[in-house]
C-alpha cells in the first residue's frame, strides 16, 4: 500500500487550482469526505463547504485517481467506511492539512490505499 504520507503527497501534487476559482480569488478551508466501499471503490465524494463548483470538480477528479483502496474491516470482514481529509486552499498550490477522521464503528480497521503512488 502507498501509505498515508504518499496519499497526502499524491493529493498535493495532483490538485490543480482551477482557473475559474483563481480568477474569482477564491480561497479557504474545506473538507473532502468520501466513502470507501467494501470492494475498495471510492464513491460519494463531497467537499464542504462548497467554495466553488470548479474546486468541487477538481477534488472529485483527484480522489477518483487514487484508485482502489483496501476497505476498512470489522472482525476481519470488509465494511463500507468513510474518510475525511482537510484542505487549505490559497491562490497558488493547495495545502493539505493532515487531519483525517474515519467514521466507522469502534474496533474496526481503517481503509487503506491498495496501491503505491
């Protein structure tokens, strides 16, 4: 697996600040929340708050490029789970805040990336 450090590096190097948002001077903090399904696929990618639709589209594009994940587990069985990653966006490169929350039941394993970057 690629690990958390490589995941954040992947996000930071692949997020391209949208021209539309740059032209409007949009910056701020947002969280990216997405589901990691039992089969390792990623779905339901959302940014909160929505700063601009162009940023939402870019966030979705980058998260989809991460590929399949190793799903979270409870008692050894794969389960659907949720990840959350914080971003600070400034005009220029995006800054990834290493703040994550997993919203899966206690006693479970967090989802992990299946591939290296």
